[in-house]
C-alpha cells in the first residue's frame, strides 16, 4: 500500500495485555478495574478489495495473495494462539508464512529471539516493533501479536486479532487445504457472534479483569463474573461435544486458548482460584478433547506460557520467579467425549498431524 494514513485510534495496545501503562511490567491501575483497550490497526486482507465494504473511511483493504504476507505470532499469547490454530486447521501454512516471537518481551516489543541471531529470517528484523514503525514511524500505541506483515515492504498490515481469524475462514478460501473444516458456518454466524462476544467479555478477558484488578471490589466482581460464566459453559457442554454442537468452530478456538492457560497461569497468577479447570468435569474433558486434536495441542507450549506471564508481568509477580508446576500430563488422558459426536470436523477432515 502506498499511502499510510495515521491510524485512527486503531493501533493496538501498550502491550498485548494492558494498554494503559508505559512502565515496563506494570499492568494494574491502583483502585481501578481493568479495562482493555480494543483499538487496533483494523485494515483487512480480503479476497476482493474492490467488492468488500469498509467499516470506516480510513480502513485499507489489502488483497489476499499467497506468499505476500507473514503472520507474526507467539505461542505464549492467547490472542496469537488463536491464529496459529486457525491457520493450521485451514491449511494456510504455505500461503501465509509464520514468524514466531519468543515468550518474553520488554517495553519496546516482542522479539524474534527464538531465531538464529535473534533475527526473523524472512522479515530480517529483531523486533516486531520495526514492522510497525516501517509503516507508522510515530506509531502512537503499543506493539501486539498477532500481527500480519507485508513481506516486501516490511510494514505491518493489521493487528486486529478479532477479525483476523474470521478472515482466514472467509477471505482466504482459495488457499484452504482440501477438507478444511468450516469454522464459521454461515447458518450459525448470528448465534456464534453473540456467543463469541460473551466468551470474550466474560472468560477470555474475564481472567485479565481478575489478574489486573486494582482494588478488592474490582477483583471480587471480576471473580464472580468469571466463574458464573464458566458454570454456564460447564452446563452447555453437558450434552454437546462443542460449543455450537457436533462440530468444531471458531467459537471453540477462542475458548480453548483461555482454558489451555487456566491451570498453568490464571488459577494462581491471576487469582482465578475458586477451582481449577480440572475441577469442571465437562469443561476439562472438552478442553482435553480439543487439545488432542491436530492443530490445537500442537500449538500450545506450556513453558512459554508460564515464562510470558510470570516474567513479563512484574506488577503481578515482582520476583519474576516461574513456578515449576503444575503437572500438565493430564492433558493427554482420555476424555470420553467421542460419544457426543463422531464428526468433530463437520464435513471436513482433520489436518495432517505432522504438518
């Protein structure tokens, strides 16, 4: 894209967790409830930019092209984990390459310290910040994953994690693998959208409202809301294998990335400790069911998850000590949910376990 207007308050957050603080490691506003900044670079990559409708005048629409873009993600981040799962389930690996940042970062940016020399081999950068500044030299907000970067220009295209995975399903169809599941079925979208908004506010963001609460009152309210939602989901999953019924959808992806982090981080680090995930019979079996599916568990790295939260968030964990536990071997135990549905991929098929 040749023109880069200043982002209209669509620039991400100070970090991937809390937008309100410029001090490294500070995520809590004393006396205040946590409020997530949901302003992102909301450009989209679409199949037909001429036909697609913009949501506002400053939004840019980029064309889907295999090999043109690179997804920057981190296994530690729940929002980025969504993109890793959906990319894998749909088989977009060849069309959209992947840059993986390490689990920890400073106030400047996520870094590519997992790569030799600490440099992403395709983008040629050490920090994701460089791709943001390549497009917006005076970028006013923080640096977040996931983000999609145009390889040739080295410029960030979008970091709107909420829309990104939906576009993988609906706009990148020309590059889906044979047998790719329909993660956003048109007949269910209205119900799904409502459910996913609720899961986001009450569960995905609910754990952060507990962990980053700046007062006892804010924490107590967040705690009750979170576990009320988990109780509702426990009941919903009593007689159906997945959130929307018999087959996996985007809604399951979005809930899974929080559940995968619950016992290893949120229970202790964020004080979400009424009970562990493993104490919810249906939710725990459901989470194990997904974890054992290709594309879910193989995108999860429990050590990186712990390193990220316990090292980066020093206002919550000032010592930076990373706990050795808990034991995660239970994720591989039998879940017994096959009897609820024998077609978890709907009309599609599972991705190759080895890809």
